[in-house]
């Protein structure tokens, strides 16, 4: 599983993260709460392999995190990483192919059904509301059954029914052994997780 060893990140000579170390365990739900600008999203980007740390190492199993390892990771950031000019089903089919999933078309349709977007499968994402885009992004992040799912305010913009739906889907993944790492401002969301963390002056602290 993913491990951070003394990870640091500097932007414009300003340290954002300092000496962050963490070892994630399978099937555990982690919550990270911290003020805006504290480095939460930067930490997620490093964990996802999108951004490189200035110092320290990101490990997967017993080696440095590689591009190949990233197929085991799903991620949802505050800006949904979906293609606006593609339809909902085209987006999911594309990512299913990138993850080398079997039967991409069938899988895409199944996930649109699971996130209650089957009625909008052939609509271009640019016409979707923020909540609908977030549902596509969540389906995209989960369809390949990742071993690690990184979530940056995943319920932002979702109505109550959608929050309940995704809470159920996340529980299903966790029960199958997926590790969840969940950034949130909500203390109630954090209270329902297994391990709660915060960032203080760029350092990770368990609360």
C-alpha cells in the first residue's frame, strides 16, 4: 500500500509540506481536515502521483510510486477531471479503456446506472450541473475498483440523496478492502471515518 517517507513540498521558496510520513493500511478510511491553504490538495496530488515532492519519497508496496502503480489509485479532486465535450458514457468508457478494464462499454453503462445518471448517458458533460459532473467524476474514480481512493471534498455540490448514494458506494469499496483517504471540512464526515488526521504547519498529525 502507499507510504510517504519524510515528504516535503516547497512553492516559491515557501514550504507547504514538511516531513510528512504516513503508511496507509488496506480497508481503512482516513479523514484529513485542515484550513484552506494548509496543503491538503497538494498532499493528495503527491499521493496520486500527479505532483512530485520536493523531498522525501512516495512508495507503493516496496518501491517508489511509478506510473504503472497509478492504475491502482482512483482520485476525485474539487475540479472534476472529466471531459466536457464528451458525453457521460464516453467519459467513463474512455477511462475504463485507459485502466484496461474488461468490457468498457458495459462497465460505463453499469456505473452510470449506479450513480443515477443513466438517463443522461448520451448528454455532453458541458451541459451538466456541478453535482452531475461530480457524480461522473466519482464514477470515473471508482469504476476500476482501485485499491486506494483519494477524495478531495467529494460531496461538495451534491444533494442529500447523492451524498447518501455515494456514502453507500464508498462503504462497498471499503468493505472489499479499498483504502479511502478523504479530505473534508465537515467534522461530521470525519467523525464517521476510522482515522482522523490534520495538517499543522505543514506536518501531519493524528487527532
